[in-house]
């Protein structure tokens, strides 16, 4: 996924409406998790590829940040299970657990355990939760391209202040009320400038829960995601839609994957507030450059070169952020 807003169709201010107006946050949540929602009916591989599906390079880097003595890796929002499938061969002595609201992917290696669980963005809680996924000491909890899918409020500047953006069933937009007090405080701290923005508060909450659980057991949490920092937030925000391999118009109909980049500095602050240390905050291009090549024949070396090129190219996966927090040992 790339984070550039689609050039067309432009949002239509409320002239023609196909249904009831709701905040984007409410509409996005229903479009993602309702009975006909995208994540209730679709699988990631049917619509886009992520870096862990390209080859084993990301998994090799992930294996390198497992805490010393760590005996369990949990992939949160594990999707089609690509990361865990690569880790099976690299970490044969480590328990591997996939967590996702969807069912276990068919054909996933039997050495990988799977927990169906759902994180509710409205309450900030899981049904089961990190402490119920595994009891292993010093776990590594990984959220690879998960946080950007968690629905958040979309806001637009109107006169001098932020207002929520509302949407109808067809994707037409209009300016709504002022954001809730917590969202206004988040915007004032993390995204004060710009024409449009997304309020990352729900991602901060979700991330802090993972970090807290990891640190309590001497472990770490790793987020790998599209994002931005203060000073380089896109003026028009990063909210967009994907479907069937292409960028689409953002319509809350459950047929497209709605996504927005993660404010990685806000995420880092939320993790540190749990007592964790920040061990790494760096673009993927730099993280993967440090991973050595395994010995390979000519064909293997060629495959590896093209995998590394795709995963480090800035217009593909190279500008994903890696945020590692937790126990320093
Ligand atoms: C973009 S896919 C990423 C899959 C995988 N991590 C990868 O990088 O290929 C996001 C995954 O998160 C899951 N997901 C989204 N929201 C969730 C939630 N609130 N609770 C649990 N799983 C969720 C979806 O079912 C989907 O499998």
C-alpha cells in the first residue's frame, strides 16, 4: 500500500446523498468490521500485497529483534500468515502465534498456533487480549501493517479549527461537528497544521496495550507500518482506499480496504508512557540494508536482490516505519 490520496473521484460536498450521514470514524468501523465489512469478508492477499509476502527478508530482520531468551513471537493482525511462515524455518525453537479477527489461513504450517481475536477500536479492548494469547516469557509482539487499518476519525480544517468529516453511503463528504475533546487534544499535540488529518488516538491505545503486555513479561513490541512524523505530516492527510490491487475511491461499503498512515511519533510516546524504552525508530529501507545476504547460488542471489530492492524502494515498502519498544535486553 502507498499513502497518496487518489486523484479522483473528488469528494462531493453534500449535494447528492445516497444515505445517512455519519462520521468517517463510524462509517469506517462498520465498513471494516460489520457483517459485510471488508475484514469480515475479505482476505488481505485478495486485494494487495504486503512486504512479508515478497520473501523472507523482513522475517530475517524480525528474527533479529527477538529479545535475548525470548521463546515466543506473536504476529498481531497476522492476515495470511506470511511472516510466521517465514519464521518457522528461522526460529525453530520459538513458539509462533498468529492473532487475527479472521480464521486461521488454510495451509498455515501446523507449528504455528492461531488465536481468533478482535480489537475493538471504540473501547480500546481485545476480546481475549495479549495476556491470553500466550504465557511465554520475553515475547516479541509484532504488528505488521495492522495499525494503519484501525479506523480513526478523519478531520478537515474549517475556518480556523478542525471539524470531523462526515460521509454518506456513496462516499460523498460534508463537514461535521467539532471533534470530541480527546481527539481535539490529540490533534493539538500531534497534528496542529494542515487541511485534512486523521486522529491517531485509537492506534496509540492499541499500541500501548501491546507494549504494556510485552514489557510486563520482559519482552518487546514491534510495529511496522506506513506513517509520518511531526514536521512531515501530509497537508491533506493520508486516508485512502484499496481494492483488488488498485487505489480506489473511499466509499464505506465494505468492498475496499480503508487505511491511513500512523503518526509514529505519537505511537512512540504512547509506548514510552507504559515504561518501555524505544529501541528503534527507523524507515524500513535503513533497517533492511543492515540485514546480511545468506550465501546463495546465482539465481538465489538475483531473487534476493530484487526482493531487497522492492522492500527498500521509497515508493514501495522502503518508507514503512519500524518502531521497536520494550525491554532493552
Ligand atoms: C493489512 S492486513 C496485514 C496482514 C499481515 N500482517 C501482513 O502484513 O501481511 C491487516 C490484518 O489485520 C486484521 N485486523 C484488522 N483489524 C483488526 C482488529 N480490529 N482486530 C483484529 N484483527 C484485525 C485483518 O483481519 C487483516 O488480516
